[in-house]
């Protein structure tokens, strides 16, 4: 991994923990941070030892407070589109990562920070987490996928309210509307995410990857095609030793020893 100024990367067994660490700017995503995240996700995707990823923010206040407003202030239309394009590449890199990604939302997740959280597979929030798409307060619209992924997760009406009012919601409300899977005490956030990530990495790695890929791609298809696609992907599992081992272990009443082959 290259030296990075704004992103920390650690491996804890088969779990990678990526921390966006610019607490002075509440972890706002500037150009350099986005580039570092891009490199980091590229390397994680290629690393077969990593079975799950936790993404969080440095410091106690913020997950990510948005795209960097100081960076964006002077952009013209073309540079604005290019900045959004880079943001989209990073969000897609998270969404398309082979490994499941859990967002450990430890504070403000606003604008580009909310967009990053909704690019992850699973969101777990601490009690002090806050979510919102406040772009309209700044005279712009979300540029890293907020107008697209938010309605796909919480539905059109609730997304429209958040997008048009710029209102911030707390962790309890985020949980109520299905934006986060659960809410825990701040000190329990990383341990809870780690327990879930370790549970995921204890399963057959090929199955986990195929599950993510099949769910993600199938959601873009009509239900008939998606189910046929699932059947093909299901068939792929039977070409793996993980399937042989998983089913043999069940019938022999022992724990499976998966190899990821
Ligand atoms: N960009 C750049 N700097 C930011 C930032 C951001 N998005 N959010 C916070 N900061 C900086 C502040 O400027 C401040 O810096 P200084 O100490 O140098 O003054 C520092 O972080 C601490 O922030 P505050 O003093 O404002 O902290 P607070 O506790 O009073 O308020 C907050 C916290 C409510 C999150 C507030 O910082 C805030 O409203 N931030 C902006 C949120 C926002 O509008 N995000 C959307 C950005 S647009 C976007 O993301 C577009 C897109 O979709 C791509």
C-alpha cells in the first residue's frame, strides 16, 4: 500500500479496516483523499486474504462531513463534473468491491459522507451519528450518487424529503427508515462491526463474493432475468471445493474448513 496522508489502512486477520482520517476537516473528501481511497480499494479488491472491509472515520465527531467545500468553492462547470466523476469512481469502487463492506458510521455522514455510507453493503451507526444530504443549502445537488442510491435504499418519498430539505436525521431515525442496520453505543461500534465482519469471513469466501455480486447485479435487472442469473451463479458454486467441503461437513456434523477455492 502506498503512503497515504488522509487514509489509514490496517489488516486485522481477514478484515481490512479503512479509516478516513482528516479529523481537522471532519474527514471531508478532498481530491487527495478521494485518490487515496481509490488506490486503497483497488489494492483491497486484489487481495485474496481480505474477506470483509470496515470503513470508518477518524476522530470522534465525523464519519465524513461531505465533499470538501473549500476545494469545491472555486470549481467551474467542467471541474465540477470532473470532481463528481472522481467521486463516482470511488463510490462505485466501494459498491463493486469483491468483499462486503460495512460502514461504521461514527458521527456526521453528510453529503458525500452519506453517499459513501450508502455505497457500502451494510451500515452500522453509533448513537451520535447524523445523516443528511445538505447540498441544497450550498446551492448544489449531491454529486457522488445521493440522488440515485438514497431512493433505492430508503424509497423515493423519504429520499425526496432528505434531498429537498437538506435536513439532518439522527441515528434512531436513520434506523427507523432502514438507512442503517443497527445503532450501538459509540464504544461498541467497531467491536460490533468487527464481530459481523469476522462472522462473514468465517463463511465460504467464494459464496460470499458470489452473494454480493449476484445481489448487486441482479438488482439492476427485471425479476425474471435476475432469477435466471441467480440460477447460473448458484451453478458456479458447484465448481468450487468450498461447496464440496461445506456440504460434506454438514453431513459429517462438523464445522466446514473453507479454503476459498
Ligand atoms: N468541507 C470542508 N471542510 C469542512 C466540511 C466540509 N464538508 N465540514 C466541516 N468542515 C471543517 C469546517 O470548515 C471546520 O474547519 P475550521 O476548523 O478550519 O473552521 C472543521 O471542519 C470543523 O467543522 P465545524 O466547526 O463546522 O464543526 P461543527 O461541529 O460546528 O459543525 C457540521 C459540524 C454540522 C458537520 C458542519 O461542519 C457542517 O455543516 N459541515 C458541512 C456539511 C456539508 O454541507 N456537507 C456537504 C458537502 S457538499 C457535498 O458533499 C457534495 C457532494 O455530494 C459531492
